[in-house]
C-alpha cells in the first residue's frame, strides 16, 4: 500500500511546540495549500514530531513557506458519546522553502535565518530506533530521527 503525501504551502496558524505525556515534542498546525486550478485554498492539518517540530518552532512563523512529506491519517475518537474525527498529514520530513529575507517578512522578531535542512525519516517505523546506517543526523552528528514517539499520549 502507498500512503505518501507531498505538500508545499504557507503556515496558516501560530506555531506552538507542545510536549506529550510521554515527553515527545510535537506541533499541530495548519498550512494553506493553493489548488492548481481556480482561486481556492485548502487548509490542511499537520502533526509534526521530534526534531522536525523543533526546527519549525525555532525558525518558522505563521506565513512561512514550507514543504512537507508525510502520510494521510484519519483518527476517530468517542468522548462521552460524541464522535470526532481528525484528518491530516503526519509529517516525516519538513523543509523551509524561503530565504532569510523572505522569512523576515513574516516574523516580528529576530530569530536566526532558517537553513534549508531536510530531516528525512520517511522510511523509518515510529517507535523503533533505526540502525546507525540509516539514522538521520545534522552536521554536528546529532540524531534527528523520531524514535520512541508515544502515540497514545498525543491528542489529535
């Protein structure tokens, strides 16, 4: 089965890094994606975990242009007899698509310029530590994989 989504769009909500009960950092935000025809825009929910979430929290703001790769996920929940459904993209790779000056147009503070880094963990299973040979690292050798995400403690 194939479940792969690639999107580019502008961040359409404030970025608020959260921590799950299990201690994992994550973001829940919307991006605005223009359709290839007409004047319509779709607002798509994203769930972003670990180093990807930390990168976006540190360098991006509402209005920033980003590219993401992930998978479509639909979650249903029954709380007190009321059903709710969340449909969105669980992101495995995120990248800034703007230069420092372009990002500055969307920010009101003096955050450092984003680097066009891509943390690609799309071929790794959540909750398992990948072998050293496929682990994503930055230029300082820091591990960038989302291993050990506690999915049960994250509110969708």
